[in-house]
C-alpha cells in the first residue's frame, strides 16, 4: 500500500499539568531551555491536501496561533480526558473562516463526553458564535480523513480505553500503560512511533520511561519519540543524552517528515 507523505508537528508534549507546572520551582519548571516548556499533548498531521489535529487540549488556541495554522479539516480524539478535549470550543474560528462545520472523529465514549461537556454546540436551538461540529463515530475499523489512511489502535490507560492511531508509517499513542498483543501487531512496521513516557518512576496509568523504551525495542520501530512528559522526567537535555540510539524525547515545535 502506498501512503501520502506526511508532516507531523508536535503542538504539545506535556502531561495534564503542562510544564512548567503551576506553583512549582523545580529545576525543570524553572529551566530556561525552551525544550523544557511543554503545552498539553497534541499533534498536527498534514498531507498535501489534508490537515488533522489529534486532540484539542486546553492549549489548542495557543498551539494554532503559534504555528499560524490557517486550515484544519478535522479533529481526531484519543479519549475524553480534559487535557485532550478542553479546547474544542476554539475550532469556531475555523468555522468562521472556512464556512463549514468542523469534522470530529471519536469513539462512542468520547463522543458522549463531548456532547456533555460542549452541550451548547449540540442543542437543536443554535445561536451565533457557538462551534459548528459534525461528529463521526469511529470504532476499530480503519478509515480515511481526506487522503490520510488511519488505523485505530486500542490501548489501555489503566482501565480506560484510549485510541492510538497509525497514519501510514507513523504511529501515535498517548495516555497508555498497556497494549494487548493483537494491537501491538498494528504498530509493527511503522517507521516512526510516538508513545507517552510520563517520568522515570512507575505510574498507575502511563508508561514510565523504561517501559516506553522496552515497548519500542520489542516492536523494533527504527525511530521513536516520547511525549506526554511530566516535569518529574527531568531536564530535556539530560534525558535525551541517556536514551538509546533512535529514541528521543519529543518537544514542542518539533516537526517530522514521514514518507
């Protein structure tokens, strides 16, 4: 199968608190290094004709402005936690300039949360200024948005199902601490993989740094980047220097080309 060339932009690489964390004066939160400043996790996936955002966290507006994004075809959601959905209202700017609804893609659990959290956008009685949204319910079957093929990957955030996604030869997984063997098969053969690595210490519902490294090595993915990073991970420059070949810490603003 042939896939369109993709550009991946990391809009945010931080955990739910972001980095720096409010009221924290640790070495990471006070670091002058821009790579230690992390908005909430999200990526932009672009082909020649199609532009997709994965998750609209609380920093969505700032992320769109920082990259000067003028066109957005769809939003794809991994799950319903606030650090992944809270900025959805700001897609109304794209409604205004693109003169059409924003296409949303989410599983039924996330769709239910979106309808609850943004109830005003789904009421029969509309009023000016609300976001115009069209929900597309997805399950585990592959689908396409524009010219970009997408394969959902079921992962587990403790007991919560969270969707990862494979876009051609690129795989993105966030908020997971377990992936069943049959779902791992969907990742194998990826040229590039992104996966969450919260910190060095073990965590209830996220991969630790060591667990994320083991996963990448098990799946034999050539190049991997870690995201959804806490200030507890340590300084970017120090952790990056400790990682095995082919494995890196992602950072806000990083862009990748995937052929």
